[in-house]
């Protein structure tokens, strides 16, 4: 059992290395490409092994998941050879650390319970849209604008509301984001980074499995295995209720509840973007009186 788990973790490390190798062209690392036809996308295994200063046999074992204890020096050499950025390099280290140890049970999913004072905080942030999301991007709590900003998200049952699911499967998402391609690329990179260090976590495996089956766009990006999420400070929405609005976003980790984050969008007071937030807040769904937060009805 232990050896099977170690092999599984090593396979994840191997998948990441293979994805980065096949997406790194020879010209990116200073190699001269001959005139003949290259049948291998990206670098060949022997080319990467030479650049990293390790044997080809050892590298093949790494990529096939059979070698699960590479040294820090080997990891650093591979990261340099593949021109990894800091985030990719750290992800490589985390995958190697998981491959080197055996976890008898998959870690439980973080709590979905949102503490009452966080709901009060969301309310105090109005009219700025704000919400609490889980590590797998489930929307756990929100203020009126936080839900309404993602047009049509309130059409789904509460347990189905997830920002990754929304981006790939909701028919309104492509119209809401002028840069939809950029949004989905960053979304998959974030999920890939989390899944790489918790590949068996049920909250992640269920979502990823669903999106792989239902969205060819997700499946294609998932295979690329990119983990660098460059989230822009500003995001533009083409909202059906308030028109084009550009907002500055901020994500904050919740203390005492691992995996939960608060997302907030703001605009400078007195600007058309801020006026749009006021209108969105005024016309958004409201909590049903006497029911727990998260149960909403539309204002007439």
C-alpha cells in the first residue's frame, strides 16, 4: 500500500516535469535546432538531462514516477534548466516532498463553515462586492454584490456555486469576461497548483473530474500543467445589469480556517465604476428574512 501511494505521488512529480519539458523549446534554453524535423515537442529527455547535469537514466526514472527522492540540488538544476519561475520552482519542491513520504489517507477537505463575524464583515463592505471562497473555489458566503457580480451564478443551487465551474460551464461567463481566455488560464493554474500538493483531496478531485468530463477547454488547459497564476490587479466585467465595469481585486486569507479566502472588488468613489457597484448592490438578491445567510430572494 505504501509503495503504491509513493508511486502515485512520484507520478504526479513526473507529470509536472514532462509537461514543463514538452513546453520548453530548445531555443528558449540556448540550444541550436538542426535543420531536420523534430518529432518531440519541446526538449528531448536527453537534452534536459544534459542541461540539468544528471544522467538520462535518472531523469527517465523521475519522469516515469519511479524515482521519488530527488535531492534539492537536482530539483534546483531541473528548475534552472526549464527556466521555471519562483512559483513553478516551489511547486516542484512541494511535489518532490510529497513523493518522498507516504500519506496513509488523503487529507480531509478544509471546513466549509463560515464564521458569523465573516458574514458581518462581508455586509460591512457593501457596496463593494465580496465573498468567501474555499480552496477549490466554492462560493461559501457573499454580500449582495458579491453574488450578483457573477451574472447568473444565483441561478444555480447554493452547493453548486463555484467560480471555476462558473467560468467553464455557465453560459453567461464568456459574455461576462472580455478576457475569458485569460481568466480560465489563471483559474486552471490555481487548481493545478493546489491539486499537485493534495491530489487525492475529495473537494478537488470531484470538481476536476467534473470539469474534465464537461469542458474540453478545461481538459486542454489541465494537460498543460501550468501552475503559475498571474492574477491581474484589475478585472473588467461586461455585466448585463450595469454595463462595462473595471474593478480592482484583492484576495485575503482567512485566519484560523485553512483554505478559505475573502475576495473583494473595489472602485474609486465618484467614478462611473463605483456608481455601477452602487447600482449592482441596490438591485442584487437579498437574504430572505429569518433564513440563514446564503438564502436569497430577488428584490421586486
